[in-house]
C-alpha cells in the first residue's frame, strides 16, 4: 500500500551513464548510440537481478537504487511507485521486457 498517497502516473525513468563500477556518471546522455544504451540498460537489469530469477523484485530494485546512489525522497513510497510503474503486468516481478520498455521512450528521445 502507498500509505495514503494516490498512485501517480510517472514518466519513464531518466537514465545517466553507468560506469563499470556500477555508479552513475554525472551529466545526461547526449549524442548517444541507442544500441549501446540498450545494452547498458540490459546489463543494469542483469546486475539488479541478484537471485538470477529473470525478474527484479522490490528488494532487488531497492538494492540497485542504493548501489547507484539514487536518492529517494520517501524511500518506502517512492520505491513502491517506481516498482508499480515498472511491473506493468502486475505479476510480482519486473521482467526484462518490462524493464526495456520503461526506458525505450527515453532512448528514442535522447538518441534520435
């Protein structure tokens, strides 16, 4: 439950470059190669899937955000909102297809 907050429609997550140590590089991605960005996003998915179940659960999503040092204003509710945004089919885990679909509009916007 979202503890009193209404479910909000969230825009697709923005992404930054991710260094080999798993930390975000500052700055936005400009003049990017869409294929390279898609490969990096898929690698981030694989890295987040700690139990190798081919789905990212809430705990794994939270751990990934911590590793990338992505702060949440309200950690419990913000994580839940993000998770619900990513888990489109509400099957209880974020599939690779759902993960990639969440980032695709941003890739098209930034890499077109």
